[in-house]
C-alpha cells in the first residue's frame, strides 16, 4: 500500500504508543492541503480538538484563523498539526516520552507533504525540532535551517496571543502580525510546482 496522508492516518488508527491514549477521546491527526508548502505545528490538542478530532478548532484555533486571515491565508492552503496527536490531560505540556512516541507520525507527515517551511507555534514544537535554540521570544521570526533545505520559522503560539491581546508596537500580537507577513512573503516567493 502506498503511503499517503490518508493511509498514514489509517495506520495511526487508535494509537496506543503512549499513555495519552488512556485519556484522549480522539486522535487529532492534522488537516489541510497535502501539497502545502507550509506546515504549522502546534503543541497538542486541547479540549475542543479532543472532542472533534480536528486540530486548532477551539479558541486558539480561532486566533490562528485570524492570524492566517490577516495575510489572506486559509486553512486549506496550509497543513496544520501538532507535536502530539492526543490531548495531554488538563492541557499540560507533553512529556519528552510522549513527543518521542508520536514523532514518527509527524516525521512521516512532513516527509509526505515535503514543505519548504515549518511554522512552529510556541516553545514546545520549536524546541522539539531544534533542541538547542533559545526561547520563543528571542528566536521568533527567524528562518532556521532544519534537515537540509527545510526551514523552521518559530512564531508565538495563538494561546499566548489570547493571553496578551494588546496590540501596541512590540507586543506579542504586533510581532505575530509581522511574522505572518514574512510567512506570506515566503509562500509567494516559493510557489509549489
Ligand atoms: N493548541 C495546540 O497547540 N494545538 C491545537 O490543536 C489546539 C490548541
């Protein structure tokens, strides 16, 4: 059987590779364009995502839609997933063991989509992909080389923007709006064949 995102999703099935399987309702695999040039990676499903099986559909997802919309991007133009596919209880940060257990799925998704750019949302996905980098406040908005020709572009997590709604110069929201414009410019400069 040829591996595609759909067949990978079937293989993930009702995964029991880590203890998150015991408390989750749905595996949240990811969604969007299988030929997207940009993949957005969050931390892990929250409550609404766990209920629906879809990534970023709760309050953080609405904020992400708003950020994308600011540069005329829609969810179907990109691919959206998380470092872990199952909700950590109480929305805690996933453990290293949980992220390790789930990483083959993310790696396979990235290999199948083969994006040029990965937008990592917040510290958790950023430091998972690039363990030696500084915190998100320092490195957001930079294009960091990853596995050869790919780039990781860290941005603030939408939940952080929800907690910091002010939009004054230099605020998280102001910086996120600048960053998403860089993503848009990157997409325009790197159209998929
Ligand atoms: N937060 C995340 O990191 N991912 C989601 O899918 C939802 C909220």
